[in-house]
């Protein structure tokens, strides 16, 4: 039986019904954290807490008591480093990964700073048009950078899960892969991704339907969606990097100068990392 | 190991443009009495040769036209007539996947089949149903079959037949096929057309070599990503590791290895000679496996391996990786088995123009080296 992790809002009624399931709770309100903490200690099997905020990262006041919460913070803006500095100790003690939006150039610098300070972080790589050159720079830093640094997602996740004989979907990092995560709202409407749920693109309704999710046609189609891409025979099906991008940017025009370049480099990096991981190490002769 | 290319059916639900089997218009399906005889014959052979095994390849036509019931009977016959030898019969299947069902897969599993060989073509209307070769419907059915195999944890791989229309897009085809199935990588074969080339699909040896040469640098740089692309992997193993074991047409050792059995029990040297009615050995109703495996006509092929090194292939430094090529190719173009295959152009051009400059390796396997 498939037992997906459910991504849901912080809604006590809903959570009461999800007691025997692992959940990712998402909220836009940092003020509800104390309540979530209380519930976690009582009854929730919490996989992660996803906090989405418009506030710049540097303005979020981290609290010592959050240290036990597995948190993911999505912020639109890195903010001012001088404001973040006093918080670094608390952030490092937290069980947190920080995602920044790709739509502000200085966030790319911010992510390098966070990573170099041993804070797990990542770019919120959600399929919107973005600056591919900056993405590529960040990917190179994350994978090839020799100076010690914390993982930068989705790069670290992809290279550490990549196998040449498989397709690798980095969307796991964003809780957006139906093989592991499904999204549910207060009305018990179920969708494959967060965006689908927001757009009313549902696969089923009612928590009970999760017990037979493997029989759900839309669910199964989503697991096999790559065959559909291959049938469409569009540019993505003929792209060298399909196995790691899985046609996420199929609607982009001019792929040759955008996603294709980035994902081909990313795939090279994944191969590089894979070969390092699987090499038995170089043994130099000794004097 | 003996390799049986077993064509209980030569009919096909597809109308692939380059297929030679469907041109035979053979509508017969092997009857169960004859099927029983095949298993009896295999048992006799395996009892005589206790160290031998048989690779039994269900080939067509399209084998799924036989239906699951046919395979269930085969399984039953094997249980009954090969009781002591069945562990030495290894079943394989070649199918276009478009008629695959769960019931079919269930019986394949009972026969010990864990992978299926297939073919695919991203260029429209080359493989497809009906006179117009409807590749849209064909491809959808193919994908459904592939999905089913994946759900059953069964492997599948494809052969890609390189024809004139492929020449425009070698890398696109390579990427498409490696995206289609990351677990199994394609085998590139040159289209073989010996009759009139009505659709202008044939390619020269040089064109095929250039097709391979367009892909080779990408493959060589990314060998770990695409580990087993043929013929590249074999060429590299040959030259880098001096491991000259090749398969089928390049092995130089096919003479006493293969048997084709057709729907009416007719036998021939291999699947391809069976398609063209060349090197026919008689009917399984009249001959034992042993008699077919040691048929005197096979000696021509053994002799070829000693004649060519003294004649056309003398001093050829690629002998060790080609062995004169496929005897059938030689026969179909010159009516003489004692000639090299015309495909040796491909080997020479590919090795000299692409393989050696890119890898920095040098192939030097003339007949005197190999012997």
C-alpha cells in the first residue's frame, strides 16, 4: 500500500483526521508556530513544517524553542546581512532549510552566504522564467565548490539521489512528487502538487480515498507522465537532460539558451558527483 | 549455448517499413503438436549434451499475437517434456509491446522471462499500423506496453534501425531513445534492404559510420551515463581490453550456434537466413536438434573463417573485431559466403574516422594476431 506524506494547512480538524499519517504542515503565519509546537508534542507525526513568508529572511526572529521543529522557510528576499548576523547562532542550531526566491538577483549571493555559513538552503525553483545564468553559477558553486559549505537545494538533493539508470526528480525537495507527497486542504480535496491544489486541479476528495490511492487513475497517470512526454515528441523528449528535468520547462520558448544549457550542465555535475561517490578513491604512492 | 530463434508466428500487427518478415506473408501459426515436438527435440539435445544450454528466443512476426494461452501451453509442454532439462532452457522474447497484457506478462514470468527486446522509432510513419503505418496509435500502444513492463519490474530494451531518414538527426534519436528508457540502452543497426528499395531508405556503409560517428563523441564522454550502447561498448571493449568476444554477425563464430525454426517447423541457420530462405536445413519434423546443429551446410561458415584471413581480409587490422561480418550479408550481395560482408566499410570508416581519433586507441587485430 502506498502511504504518501500529506502536505496540509495547519487546521486542527483536518489534522485530527490525519493522526496516523505523516504530514508536512504549511503556513504563511509565523505566529502560529507556538500552536503547532504544542500540537506536535501532542499528536502530529510531523515530517516538516513549511513556512512561506513575504518577510525578508533577515527580519524573521528565530526563537530557541523552534530548534526541535523540522522547518523549511520560503522567503522572497534574503534581506540585509547585517540584520541576519545576530541570528546566525540560533539559525545554525535550528533544524531548518531556507529557500529564497530566484526572482531577486541578490538572493543568489544570499544563498552562497548562507551555505558558506553552514546553513542548509536552496533556491525556490518552481518553473517560472528565471535567470538561468545565475542558476548555473549557483549550481556550480553548490556542486563543485571546494570550500566547505552546507547543501544548496535542489542541487545537493539531485546529485546525491542521481543514478544514471534512473530518472531523478528534484521536486521532492519542494514536497511536489506524488510518489512521496500529496497535497490536501481543509475541505479534504487532494491534489498532486501545491499548485494543482490552489488551481482546483484535484485527483480526489476525502481522506478515505487515500487508502486506495494506487487505484486512482490520475494518480497513476502522474507517476507515468514521462511516457506522455515521450509520446508528444516535443523538444524535451529529444533533450540530453530530460532524465533530470523531466520536461518541467516544456512551455519555455528558446530552450537552447535557457533550460537546456542549465540542465545539461547540471546533468554533467550529477555524473561528476556520481563518479566521485562511486570511485574507490585515488591511492597515491607514498614516500 | 545454442540460440534458437523461434518464430511460431511470422504474422505481425504492425507494418514496419523495413521489415522483411512480413513480406513473407506467412499466416500460419505453429500448431501444438509441432510445439510439443520442439520441446521434445530440445530435451533430446540437452540430454545428449549435459553441459549445453539453449537460449530460446520467441521471435516473430509479433509473438503477442499468439496470446497468453499459447505460452501457457508452451510452459506446460516444457514441464512435461523437459522435466530434467528445463533449467537449461532460457526463454527470451522479442516483441513490439503493442499487444502486451498483464496476463501475457504473468505467463512470461512463469517461463522465467525477465526482459523483453523491442524496437522503437521516433520518426513518424516508419513503424506503425495499417497501410499508412499509423505511428501515433502504434507509439501509444508501445508506451502502454512499456509502462506495464515497468510496473512489473521487467526490463526492456530497443534496437534502433538506422535508415535514410535517421541520418538527419543522429543525436536527437540517441537522446530520445536513452530518455525513453534510462535502464536499457539502444543497439544501433543499419537497415538491411536486399530487395528493391521502394522507399529510398537504405544507407551506405559510410553513411551509417557517419551516423554512429555523430553520436560517438557524446557517448564516449558520458560512458557512465549511457553504459551499454551498441556497437560502441563492444568496440571499446575489443580495442581497449583486447577482449575480442563479439556477438552475432561480428563474432565469426555463428556457424554452429544458431537455429531458426519457423511456423511450419522449417529450419534455417538463424533468424535472418530464415527470413530470406537461405541456408535452410530441413524440417524439425524430420531432423533432430543435433542433426540441425551439425548440418553440413554449416561447415561453409566455419570454412569462411579460414578462407577470409587468407583472401579478402588478409592483413586487415580490424579482422578481430569484425571477422568478415555477417555471412548472410555477404551472400545476399555477392552470392558467395567466402566474401566479407559489404558492411565492413562501416567498421573501417567508423574506426579510422571516429573511434581511433577520439579515444586515442589503436585497433590492430589482423588475422595473424587473432590466431
